[in-house]
């Protein structure tokens, strides 16, 4: 038998007892779980304590008003996805504009139409559950990605370095914040498909057979499929699938060439080689940055990497720009 969904958790914030009591009775009768806060500071504390699914927020309150509460919640990465409905007796355009600028998801005018309010709460509550599920799934995948580097015991910190190197180059190129976040996640997820590769092949110390190498190459396609199954990870899929492509078309899995290779994948390809050369591995000594740069330039001469992108990354290295990204995640918007 299917388990009934848990009640939608609604936080009602209003300094008028009459209004708060009415909304509590109305929402409770519909099966929702309701908590009440009487002012802005109490509302912020209640959000932190109870993680509601929907916030019904009066605008005019003593101290911190509803618009400022909304602004603070929407500027915090931990609460920015909380649906906020501003409930007010003031329907003038200026207040609506301020509410929208603060990040409000919807407005309801007093006196509240009960059918409209209940419909909004149901809709926004379902949306919040949906986004929570997506964030949880993405977080699990990110955790699994870090587990990859623990399987062979020799690439500790690889994912973090990849994320930081890629975002450093992305910022150098003037990429948008959304693309920077994609590069950050891509640093962790680029080899997520390796989870499907057996330890026997992954840890093999000798040369790989043609079949084993074919299996290794399949991690790009497997990882792409995995990321495409989670909506919030769709932007990372081009990195996962194409970070082993070469500009001359000799890479895999699709043999893309030149500008057909997504820019984010080309960036990951460049920083992946740099990290491999400058990190300790059983099969090689750690090389200094200047030698790694010459190897990158040799790949350009071979037609495997874009010369302009490589030189931009060289500029980041030589300016010391990689040292400023020690594990800091790009800010979510």
C-alpha cells in the first residue's frame, strides 16, 4: 500500500492574532501542519528551527517587516528555495515591486480568498518537495563522485582541485555565474561514470587490453546518462560526456572536434591534464608547473587542445590564481 504523503508544513507570520488564528484553523482543517510566528525575528528563527515548506508572510509588522524577512531568506543559500507568499492588505504597485525584488514567489491580498490561498499552498508545497528531492539527489551524486577518488587511494583531493582549477579558468574567461557553478560541479562529477567500472579494471597496474580500455572509455556515456536522469545535473552532462574529446576529433566518446566540443568540457580536459601531471601518481613523479605547462602546449601542437584556452589557463597559473580557490564553492544565486 502506498504511504500517504506527509502534511505540508506552513509557517504563518502575522502580528494580528485574529488573522493568524483564522489561517491556522483553515490550513489545519485541510490537513496541513501549521506553526505561527508573530514578528520578523521570530519568523527567521522558526524557519531555521522547523524548515517549513511554505511561508505565508504579512508585510506590515513591527521591527523587521515582511519584505526584509523575505529578502534575508532568499539571499541565504539554505533557504532561498523556500516559497514565500506575501499576504497584505496593501495592493499598491510599489509594495509588489519591492516584494518581487526581495524574491517573493507570490502575493495574496487581504481579505484572503480561502480557495485561492489553499490552492497556492498546495501548489507551492508540492514544488518545494520536488526541489528538495532534486537537491537531495544531486547531493548524493556529488558524494558518490568524491568516493571515486577513494577507490584507488592515489587521487585524494583530485575532485576539489579540478573544481577549483576549472572555476579559476572560467572566471578568467569572464563566464557567467551559472557556468561557473556548472564547472564547479563538473570538477566533482566528470568521472562519475567510473562508479560502474569494476575495481579489477580500475586498479589494474599493467597495460589494459583493448576491451578493458573500451570499458574505461564507457564511463563518459554512463556518467552522462546518470546526470541526465537528475534535472538539476543536466548542465553538467556536457562535461561528463565530452571531457575526453580532442580538438582534432581523435577523442571519445563521440569524436567531436573544434568548437563542437562544449567549452565547459574543453576547460575540464585542460585542467584534468594539469592536475594529473602535477599530482603524485604511482606511475609518475610529480612535475612542477612549468613542465606541466609545456605538456599542455605540446597537446596544442598535436591538435588535441585549443591554444587560446591553454594560454588563458597558463596566465591563471603564472598569476598565482589557482591558489585563491582553495576549496571555496561558488555562491549560489
